[in-house]
């Protein structure tokens, strides 16, 4: 199934903007913007990720909401 036909693995309704490339649980790999924002605010951001729409939406969320500076990786094909 392609990313465009997927739904967010957490809320099962939003369109995914980011994929966790090293998920702790394989059932939760695709995240919509709202759920991804909640992860960041909770202090559990995705560290190795791939933006799905070509826009750096998740990268902007990290910049806006992440106060703890870690090393994040944008996964390339």
C-alpha cells in the first residue's frame, strides 16, 4: 500500500506526513501532522524519519516544538 493511501497508524484518520524509519513498534510507522506534533511535545520525537510529501513539515515541527537538541536524521532512499 502506498503512503498516499495510508492513514496515520496512531489516530487511523489523518494523512501521514512522516514515516519513522526505526520504529520501536512496527505497527506505528506512519504519523499525521497532529500526532507527530504530539510526539514531539511529549518529548518522544521520531529520530530517523522520511518526509512523505516532499515538504519539510516534520522538520518544521521539530524546529518549532523541540527544545531538547538531539541528532535527527532525514532518511534517504
